[in-house]
């Protein structure tokens, strides 16, 4: 029996620019990630890091213009997404890979019933089913996400925000895709509904064996449902590993800063340590490390040399020039 891991999504050296009014916005700058079958990857980073652009590129949905995929290779289940015809892409989207977009309020067509919208995806990918059979399958999907099937004849405005998100998830999972990309799936929802939606997504992932990418800036969500974590900053992955690697053996100063920004439940009097400054302008990225101006460990070398990715262990990668010194450690990784 082979122990080789099955890779369902592979992104290599992805570069995506947006050209707007003469400026070149460097949104993604040499992104490389792999998603294993049945696992959930948390793609973490602050607003503007390039997370959503990466997700759109995975489905070849980067708006052109102004977006341009300048370089890279994207394969879903061995299929080359970037060199497909529009017809081929229509068959891949929803069947091999599906996406839950950030705002359920704008993801649904207001003049079509929710049942019709779920059935539409089923009809495209399973043409052997007639309209009635596809609609019945759509109602089954509604029940699967916790909505009574009789509500399939209702319109999006008749649903709450949390219910709309459930409908969007039903559409994404209607054809049991190999890969599910969820872009901030709980951002527009209140806290109690967030927990319900995340729990439902986790149960559905286990039921269907779907490989999932969760795009978020919330480390709590990552801790709850992710197996692996990739930390993104200024269009690059700067730390990646298993959940245990990144949370308990943190190596990158930026990742350390994210954890230091969280409240300490054990010590409520402890002060937060926010990361100083702002992410650099993606239209004017520095020559060296993009995090150098915000990093307390930065040296002159960091400002001139682009950090290379290096493996700390078999599963843990960090991109930080400071590790050229074999004795370097961030504060969080030092033993008390």
C-alpha cells in the first residue's frame, strides 16, 4: 500500500498583478501551496495579503482586466486550470473545485428561487438528470445544510444572513467537489451563527471527504477546524506547516505578532502587543523582506535580501532571512 500523499490542489510560483491607472499592484508574488486530499488548510493573513486573489486564481476567476496572472501553474486533480477553455472551466468549477464567496448577500441571484439556483449547478454537471430530478437533489442539499426543503421555492430576500450562507454552501457542495474554497465564510454573520456555520462545514467536510481551504484572519477559526496553516504576507507564504507546527512551534516574526495581538484568556490584565505599522503598499513593495519595517528582529540584510523558504522540519516551512544565523530564535520559540 502506497504512503504517497494525494495532492488535489497544487499552486506553484503564482504571480498575479492588477494594472490600474498606470500602477502595478503586486497582489500575489510567487505563491506556492499544496492541498492534500481530505485535509483543511487555513490561509491566514491580514487584509490585502493576497488571500482572495489566490483563491480566485485557483478557479481562474481573476478579473481580466485589471487582473493578470503573470506566472505560475495551478492544477486541480491533475488538471491544468490556467490553460483550459471557458467550456472546460465551466465543467471544473462546481465539480472539481467550488468556492464559497465572502458575502452571501451578493452571491445569490435575487430574482431566482434558492432551489433553482442549487439545481442549476447540478444540471450543468449531471446532464443525465432531468429538471425534476435535479430540483429534488437541490431540495435534498437544502435539508443537508439544515433548511426545510419546502423553502426551496423561496427567494434570497426571504432568508436571514446565516440562512443565505447555508444556501451558498449547499450550492458549493451540490456536486460533491474535490476541493472547497471558503473565503471568509463567516465574516457577515453574528458570532452564534458563525459557530453554527463552521460546525456545519466541518461536518459536511467529514461526510463528503472534501479537501478545504479556509481563508480567514481569525486564528480561532483556524484552531477549530484546520489541519494545516499557511500564513500569507504581502502576496507570499512566509510560514506554513501543520496546525501544531504553526501554533506551538511558531517561527516567523509576523506569525508571532499575530499571536501576540490576541487577548490572553489566562491573564486578563496582560497588555496586547499589536504589530506596529501597516503592510507595505503592494504597488511599491520593498526590495527585501516586506515585513522588515514592522519587525523587531530586522537587520540591514533583511531590507536588501528577499527571504528564501526553508524547511524547519518535514512539515514546517519558514521564509525569514534571520535564520541564516543557526542560533536565531524569536521570543515565542524560546524555552522558558
